[in-house]
C-alpha cells in the first residue's frame, strides 16, 4: 500500500511500491529521471507526484 494519489495510475503505484517507493519521503532519495526508468511510471505520474512533493516542501533528488 502506498500513500500516493490514485491519479498516478494503478500500474505506476504498483511498480513504485515494487521498487521500494511507498511514501513521499522515499521519493526524495531518487531523481525524477531515475523514476522514469521504471516500467509504468511516466511523465504524468512524475508530474503529479512532484506537485505533491512541492506542496509538502519536498522535492525529488537532483539528477
């Protein structure tokens, strides 16, 4: 189970969890570029998650 919004899609949420990313804090340790390499995680999911990270005062790791 993840804390990510459903709007990122089921496949993206499942694949992120399979790679150990289940919380917004876990996303701060990886770059958006690296996340895009995960099957099922596309630009839309990266944008939605990035917006939520920003709202929490957080960000993806630098490339």
